[in-house]
C-alpha cells in the first residue's frame, strides 16, 4: 500500500486547501454492468499530493474506476471519499475533481485564454486575469494566450486542457489516457512536462493508462489492474524489480520465466534446480520457499559471457539484433526454452546465431513466483509500442 506523501507548500496558483482535501479513498468499490463485473471490491488509497497511475490492459476496470471518482458512474456498492467527505452520491459538478480526457474537448471558437478562463467566469471568480496568466505561465503557453485551438499542435492543445483543469484548483485531477492522441516523440516530451507540472502545483493526479513506460516515467505509485482488481501496487522500481505475480512480471516490461524447483538453502539463499543446473535466489526475493516456482530474470540483467560470476546456464544463440545501444539476443537452452537477453553495447561485436554461449546473472537480480500462476499471464496484453525489455525502472 502506498505511504502518505509529504506535505507540500501551497502555491498562489493552487490557492487555499478546502476541508474536502485529503487522501482519495475507495472503499469496497464494485461496479457491475448487468452480469459483468468491471470493478470488483476495490480498496484503494491515493495519498494527497501524489502522482498516482492506474495501469492495465483494455477492459481491466481502470477507466471505470476513474469515472466513479469523477461521478460519471455510480458504484454498485462501496464508497468514494475525499479526505473526510463522502462524495459517492454527489453529482460530478459538486465534486472538487476535474478530468482531462484524451480528446481535450477545447472550445474551437474561444482562444486559449478564454478556454482556460471558462470555468472561472461561470463561477464568477475574482481575479480571472491573474489566475489564467499564472496557469498559462505554468504550462508555458502565455505567448499563445490569444491563439485559437485549431492553430495549436497536439501537445499545446493538451497543455491548454490541463491548464483549464488546474485553474479551477481541484482536490484531484483525473487524467484519462491524456497522451494517447500524441505521436511517440511528443508523448515522451509531455510525460516529463506532466510530472513537472504536478510537482509544481502539488495537486493529486490520478492517471489512467495502458502504457507501461508512461506510468513508470511519471507516477510515484502505480496500481497494476487486472480483471477489475489490483494485481500489485507500489513504486515503479518495486513493481519492476520485485513483481509478485506473473501478470505483473509480464505486463510491466518483459521477463524470462524459468521452471525451477527449490532443492535446498544456503544462508539467506534458496538453492534451485533448473534441469540439473544449480542456481541461487535470495529468499527475500521469492514468494515461494519450497516446491516448484517460476524463476524470473529481466532480459537486461542477463549476460552472454563465460567469465561472469553468479548463476549460469548454457545455450545457443538463435538470433542477434544490434540496435545501437544494445544487442538483443535469443538464446535457446538445451530443453528448448528461449531466453531474451539485452546486452548493452560495450564495443564487442554481436555474437552470430549458432554460437554456443553461457548466460549468466547475479542471484540478487532474479525473483521467484508461485508456479501455480500462468507463466504467460499479462504477456499478450503488452502495448506493442513498448520497449521489449520494458525500459529502465525509475
């Protein structure tokens, strides 16, 4: 479970916190559509001031969860609370919550300034000019204040939508796949910008996405959702380095899962038998301590070199793809399983297919998972645009 975020200093842009501010809590939330259960008895706490991501494949329940927080869907059962206030039965406009959608929904006949000022004018807020100027400076669009949306790039339109939501000083800002309409290069730029903006304004951001890299780049905490439930929740580093289920291991990046059996112990290590090969795994990195388990190793933690210390398995290179910063290898083990290895470019020429190799890794780079779980869970749900090795964990 995520820990509470440190208190932030209130900025002039965000204004004074109301009594409704505090952690966002979902208690026993369930949403059914007929016989289909989209969200199943969900308990979740989002610390105030944090950047929180709901990550999962299409149909996992993440967008439905977001819509229940926004008031666009009513839970079948359970409560939505903001601080000490139960907002479960309140209308969307009665909640201190704003949403930024993928479509942006800007008013084409209004310029940037008036798009951002729209909500303030409806509420007859004072100092509209000052508030809009401050938020446009935050999103670095003050020079485009009198431009129409049609003249803006996709990234600029996204910033206008974000500014329009932030200027209303919500307790929680909901982001529903906000970068999905952008091309890859712009999407990566906006990931950095969104995190910068969230840090500066100190609002609670809840970001729904299916993009693993997007969640890992921006979020303090990620909840991986699967089948209407939370599969695992933690920091990007924790989820990547220590997945607790095969779904998390396969969905968040890529994992090599090897069938192994606990054969004994040595100090704090489990000694595993892998088809007659003895390898070690720290006990604290395994959810199982006896019987069969899945030994997981991320591709970038493996090396195709015979002089490395640690665990070793022998195999034959079946494919080598040089991509500049690294070489992607497929190595077939004697029993037919292929391991994916991502080896950083150190100037050594790639090994050719057919080359016998020793694949090695440090014991502390592995993890152990329950063998009763499906080794392919989550693998078919991965975004095809995501890096094969899942990128570097934050």
